[in-house]
């Protein structure tokens, strides 16, 4: 893992809950961002402290690895520091940082070949069987299948192993509770593409988790 300046390193949950310097904790995010834009490391460090936990959780859900999540958030904070002067306050600071983080993670997945693009016209092999890749309806909510899983780890693994173009949309929708328009903005895609990818993510999860439930029952 790369070494970063301490003031740019994400905070653990314990550190986030500690009382910070009143000089900075009393300020709002926009105020801190404006001060950070004048090269105030202390102001930016307070933003890091405030938003580390949520960003780490998002990164972990998208990457499936605690170490990768930590490194991605550090890179996002560094990128944010380098471009803080361009922050205009059109979005909340967390939203701005989240978009940077999503781009960092997708770039990492793409560079490692995990940015898979699955054709909607071809069948795909999943656990020795094939499913059609038309957009499925929502007659069976994935959560109904998830509720039957024996461990939460199986669910996390299934989400982490989704092709990244589907997993990113699923996590932003189900974990971050973003609207279609917010996801579209974060990923620079259309709302129609967001909906299509979300349907596909749910279908792939439903297929995989249903098979795991069936296998567990046979055992």
C-alpha cells in the first residue's frame, strides 16, 4: 500500500468519532472547502476526518477488498486536495468527493481487467448454466433471495464479483440510496443506462444467490 501524508490518510471509525479541533469542527463543509482552497491542510484534514467512514464503506462495497478500499480512498482524497480550488459548491463536499472516489475505483478495476462489459445480446455462463441477457423484470426482488442466505459474506462476495459496470450502479443505488439521476451524474452515463444496468445487476445476483441457496439446501 502506498504511503500518504498523515493529514490525507482516511480515519478509522474510532478516529472519526473522536472530538476534533474546535477551530475546524465548528465550520461547515463549504467553509472548510474554501479554506482548503487557500492551501489550508488543517481545513482539508477535517474534511478527510468527516467523510472517511462513508467513503471507505462505499469503496469496500465496490472493490470487495478492505486494502483496495483504503488505497482508493487515499487516492481520492489526494485527487480532491489537488483539485479543491475547482470546487464551486454546486454539490455537497461529500458528493463531490464520492464522484472522485467512484472514478478512482472504476479506473483501478478497468486497469486490472475487472471492468467487464457483458453483451446484452449474448448468453453468459454463470455456475455452469446460462441465462438470457434480456432486461429482467423485478418480479423477484433480490432481497427476497438475500434473506435466505446463511451468511452476509456470501452476499458481499456476490456483489463484489459482479462485472464492475453493474456492481457500481447496484452499490450506488442500494447502499448509497442515490436516485437514478444522481447515479447517472456520478458515472457520466444516461439515466436509461443506469436503469438497464441496475436491472441486469439484480438479475445476475438473483441467479447466483438462488443457485447458492439451492446448493446449500442439497448439502
